[in-house]
């Protein structure tokens, strides 16, 4: 994503110069993500600061896991200076057949999304019992 860093030329010289908007409200950034594997599946940890339950969309379609987070800007304050603009988040991952897509679980706490992607039953390691006769 490219940010515009050159301010627009003001047409009216007497007008107050306002801070340039560098992110369009519909622009998305890629959230930082950690993925690690355990014996029974994968854990995905996604950093989504400012996203609440209502602003989070998770879906799996055609083996693509989509994570979308929307942050609502609060306009109930009269700012003297405002440099922070909330961002929206978007990230996709392609899933293999080794993931049990029906049993993916998710938890959002303090702006951190934790996903658990269990391994498909047929791919889990299993012990083979040996009978002695």
C-alpha cells in the first residue's frame, strides 16, 4: 500500500492548512500474523488493534481463509490535533486439505485474534496396535 506524502496545493491562500489524509477510509493494511504448528493443528495469531466483535469478519470459502477487520473512528471528541487514523485490516490464507475446515475456532481478545485450525482426522498421527498371538 502506498501512502501519499506530498500535501495538496491550497487554492485559497487564506485557508487554514489541514493535515493531509494519507489513508482512505476503505483502504486496508495487512495485519501482523504469527503461525505456529502443534501436534494436532495450527495456531494463527493476528494483531488487529481497535477491532471489536462487530467489526470482525472471518470466512472460509474455496479453501481460502479470509480475515477482515473494520475499525470505527470515534467522532465524539473535539480534537485539537489528530494524527492517528484507524485502519481496516485484510488478510487471506490458502488452506490445504490437511486442515479440518469445519472445526476452525476463533477468539478475539484485546485486539488479538487467535485462530485454531485443527488437522483433518485422516492426517493425524495414530498409533497402530500390534496384537501378539
